[in-house]
């Protein structure tokens, strides 16, 4: 039974059993004395003495537990969480000894060990940085080469998800939806036409085939060359672009998407294999049923990395004056949003940006409430799976710790400059960095899949409502 309890719960159980045992001993002694002496007139005194002793024992054990919990059990829990964080992430600093100052040499030893681990990681990073610099130079060269070729390029995996696109493709196809890694190619090109073209390519046995494809919205016709990349490797599309088209973004790719097997049930998918959109909003106030959004910031993360250029930073016209007290917090003024899109337009862009992704936010129910309220005018339902860094922090550090964004940022040594705090994109970037540090920490605890994490988050549902009620298991 004790194996299922957390350390602080075990100490509480220990002192509770100690109190029960001591009270039992007192009561048993008084009963035995009463039986031997057989003094009826002394019985009330025995009962009073037993009650007084029992309350004294309860009070003493409660006081001892509170002192032990504050000086030993809670510091051990904090020290354990701090060591897990540094073992699983790239945090460099040693442990702050004040979090467990009563543990003496144990805290000092833990701090020294984590500091040495941080130095080892820094040395490894220096070596990795040299190789990364070379790879980035090659990537920049590839971008320059493709930009000079008047053709758009899309690489697609066997599951028809985009694993590479260049700036030309982004510029030409963004009118339909935001073009991003992991998006389905059928969001951009008509499924029937494309599958027919791929069948023709396979039937002819050729490596390339010229084919006309209609866009998914039926508005345009493209002369596309289909390229077979080999068994299990997917295919590539290239098509000419107007000379005036300039690359909107560099070449963006993740070739692991070509070989990754994706389960149809998200509960069984590994955290590292999911596509995430980390987002934040700034609003006219703190009442989602009455206030409105003035700014949306969002970033797409694929394969636990920020997808280059896949950032959304929108001002939103709330259709009402922004209170001065709100502007004092986020810095968005009425003049800034005067010509900005309405929530109906901005929300639709955000929905396109976030489709097929898991949404991640800090205190997500607050932000999601605005999108759910405006779903009718946006013309889209926001039914994405959701992860909340408040609940993830509770899973990792316990429900009794602080879980504000500022507290988590400080705990995980994430940089959050004051000049971008309370801007939608600034807070989204901080939430992204926090979340990416949490993933290896969750994995270290055996929480590998989305379903594993969801189960643990629901244990802390007293903190925030559950936004994943529609997900079903196999």
C-alpha cells in the first residue's frame, strides 16, 4: 500500500499511524488499570485523562508532521524535482540550495552533481554547435539554390503529410491554409486528382510524371510534376511559379515525417511524434464570456523543434475600446488594433494555422473560451486536443507548488524578458520553451504517450477544467 503513496503522503501516514498507536497504548493502559483496580468512582477521571492524553498526542504528532514536512519531506520533493529537471533537460545551473537548506550535505552534494552534469552538457553542446553551424550553412545554401529556381517544391510522406516545402510553395499556397510541416497535402490539392496522378505515376513505372492538379478549393489549376521518391519514401511535387513570386520563408523540412508511423488514436501517439501549436492571447479583460481578444501569438512545433518561419503574430480588433488598465498590462492600444482584422477573420487564420495539431497553452481554458465563444462567426470548431502547462507543472512538481507562468519559467530556467512578458507572442515563446523542457521530464517518469500524460493531468483537474473530454480510447 505504501508503495503507491508519494513521499509526503508516506510521512503523513507514518505520523498518523504513530498517533493512532500512541493513543491506542494510552487507552489500553487506562482500560487495563480500570479493570485491575475496579474503582468505579475513578472511571470519569480515567476517561478525562485518556481524552486529554489523546488530544495531546494528536497535537504533538500533527506538529511533528508539519515540522518534518516543511524541513524534510517537502524539500526532498523539491530537490527530487530539481534533479529530474536537470537530468532530463539542458538546464545548466546547479540546484539552488535554499530549496532544501535543511537537508544539509545532501543538498550540497546534489547541487555539485548537477553542476558537474551541466558542465558536461556545455562541453557536449560546444561540439554539437560546430556540426550544427556546418549544417545550417548547408541549409542556407540549399535555400539560395531553390530560391533561384523558378519552381515550388513540396515533399510528401507516404501518409500524405508534408515533410518539406520551400518559400515559393508557401507564397503560392498560403491563400488556402497556412502551409506547415505535418499538414496533409489534400488541404492544398484536390484528393481525387492527386491520387489519380500518383496512380498514373505508379502504373507507368516512371520516376516523374507531368500532371494537372486542381487546388483543394477548386480555384486554381497547377501544372505539376510528380516525383516518385522510392518505396516507403513518399513523393515530391514541383510546379512553376510566376517570376514576381519571391520566397516568403526558407526551406523547411523534417525528413523523419516520411518514415514515422502514426497511430489513428492520439492517446497512443508518443509526445515526441505529435505536432503542437503553442499559443497565447491578450484580451480586453479577464472575463471570457464578456471580454474580447486583442492579440494572438502562436508557434508550430514539429518533432520537438520550432518549425522555421511557422509563427503567427496577429493583432485583433475587438470591436470595442480597450480599457486603459488592460493596455497597461499587454501594451496593445486602440490605435494599434484600429485596422486589425476582427476575431472572425483572425480566429479563422488561427484555426488554419493550428489544424491537425495539439494545442498547448498556459491556463488553456481561459484562452480557448474566447475561440469557442466566437466559433460560429469564425466558421470553425476548435476541437483540437489540448495540453496545459499549468497541469503539466502540477504533474511534474506537485499540486502544492506554484504554477504561474513566471514561477514555472524561473523553476525551469527559461528566459522571459520583461519587455515581451504579457505580449501574446512573447508568452507563447516562453510557454513553448517551458513545454519543450517538460517533454523529456515527462518521459523520464514513464509518461511517453499523449494518453499517459492525459491520465496524469486529469488527477489535477481541481486546478483547471478538462478540455479533452471527447477523446476516446481504443
